[in-house]
C-alpha cells in the first residue's frame, strides 16, 4: 500500500483525508498492525488509482488497449469526484478562472 501511495505522490495524511481516516490509521494499515476494513477498500482503491483487485493482490483486468495507470489528469478527476460537493464547486471555480485566463 505504501508503494502505491508513493506512486500517487500522496502522504499518509493526504490519503487518510481522501478516504476519511487518520494518518495514524494509514500508517497502521501500511505496517500491518491493522487490517483495512472492507468498507474502505473501494475508496482506498480510488485514492490510489488502482482496482480493488490490484489493491488486495489479485491482478485485475484493465480495459483492452489501456496499460499502466490512468493519466494523471484522470486520477485527479477521480479524486475530485470523491470530495464533498462544496469542495468540488471550489475546484471547478478555480479551473474556470484558470481556463478563462489561458483563453485571453
């Protein structure tokens, strides 16, 4: 799990915030002190941009024609979709502003 987290450029605290647990819980999961509850597997897989199967060690099948992790932008969009609606709106407003500036 730590390797997947590093691949995404996330700290334990950032991953914990994404899935709704503390940094200490992420540390406990990574060192094997605690098991990841089944209820967190989907959120954890999304945060780490892998399938649940890949997360638990079962090689998953990716859609034909796609290899490796999703492009960074796609991963970011998936993470944004997990945010509360108010934070999603804030991200959207920032993006709108940046795109408007780029179009000038």
